[in-house]
C-alpha cells in the first residue's frame, strides 16, 4: 500500500497539517521539523498525489504550448521543435509539466482555444504560430488564463509576449546587400497576417530608404513562408525584373525555394543573384551555396517564454515584453555586385 501523509505524520509525531505544509514548502514550519518530515518521506518512499493536490490547490503545475502549423512542412525548418525544447527546459527547471496541443482549422470549428486549455487543466499557456487575425486569439487574451505569446504583439494584465527584433534583423540583412554594392534588391516576404512579416518588411524598407534607394512595391512578393510558394513567386520576380541582383527572404525555407528557381532559370547564386534568408535553420549551412542569413535563437525564444509564464504563475512578475536580438551570418549565397 502506498505511503500517505498520515503515515508520515504518525512516524514524525506531528499533525497531518504540519506534514502537508512542510511538503509544500510553507515557511511557518521550523527547519528542524521540515528536515525530519522530508527524511521520513524519503525513507517511506512517499510519492505525492499531484492530481489530488492540484484539485485541492486549484493548480496543476502544468503549462501548455498551443501551436498552429505543426505539419510535414514545418519539420524541415525545425523551428517549432527548437522552441519546444526551450520551453521544456524552462518547465523542467521549475518542476512544471508541459502539454503540447496542436490546432488547425478543423479543430477550431469544434473547440475554442479556451476550451482546449481548460480541458487539459493547464495553469497557463504559451501560444505560437497563429495569425494575428485568428478569431480565437482575442478570446484567449481576454480570458483569465495567464498567457505568453510568441511573435504576437499583445500585452495586457494577463498576457505577455516574447519576440526577436525583426525590424533590426531585416535591416541588417538588407544593409549587408547594400554594402556589397546591390541596389536592385527584391523581397520575398511571408504573409500579411504574420506579425514578423510586417516587421521584416519594415526593416527592409528602412534599410533601402536610409541609403536613398527607392522602394519598389512590385519587387515585394509574399511566399507564405513556404518553400514551394516562394519558388513560384521568385521565378515570376526574376523573369519580370531581370535587373534584380539580390533577394532578401523573410525565412530560410523560402530562401531555399528562391535558390531552386534561380537555378532553374540558369542564374548562378551568388554571382548573378545574391540571396539572404532569415532564421538560420539547420539546413541553411548545408545548401549549395551555404545560405547567408539572419540568425535568431529559437531555443532561447522558447526558454524565455517558458520562464516568463512560470514567473507570472508563481506571482514573481507581471506580464512583460521580452525582445531578443539577432545576428547576421555571412555564408556563400551573397557576394559583391559585379558591375
């Protein structure tokens, strides 16, 4: 039969309440008594019933990661896995469990995000990968569930968010191309419903304007953050506007598609067209040529999101905005413009 706190109380000669408070770390139990109880609990192989304790205290010591876009396409860039690893590390450090639940359009028709969170009894949730116009985002934000968003700029009494400086990152990428002598620089962006797309477009335009290079709207296409879609629009860009000598892509996955199209058109990368990506996924260093890109630390993004949420749950901090930096990684896909 499993050891209960009644057994520990009897062995220690104290009340059940004292044992409970000692095991839960309350400060009104003396260190001597606490040490005695902890020793007996170990000797008697006591294992707390976390489910029962959670029901009593109305906490589950569990956080959720609600993610959209977990599919075959996403396995190629491993971004979600890196973010998940970071969240898992922060949860483990604080003795929280992590529950991952994927959502898609069919699930959204059946259940709201709030229902998903409550059914899994999570104390708080991290949300990643959903669009800024998602009809259920507002519902979660306005609920009483503590929430941390990744790359979604919503900040309230119950909601914080973690992101990277996407404007500065994109600006660095385009400035790199300008320094190499490029003036005809196109952009393959993600989509208009992604916060990062808006910010990376802002950085692209800022870099051009500061160098007195006109922004040409017809040189800006959306590639939906997909390799195939980016390949299709890149081919159209390069055929319609052969004067383009460089392309900045809002993700490495799209940059892979752009390289494919350039090759199919008989263009050499980087001699005929330089290409810069964004993310620094694992594949970036294995492409031919290796991809120049903007590196962001997805593990750290997840870790910081987890730390922030747990800190909010433990009452140590209010919801905050955390912004991480980026780094330009120069490889073989960009070179000086040949005149």
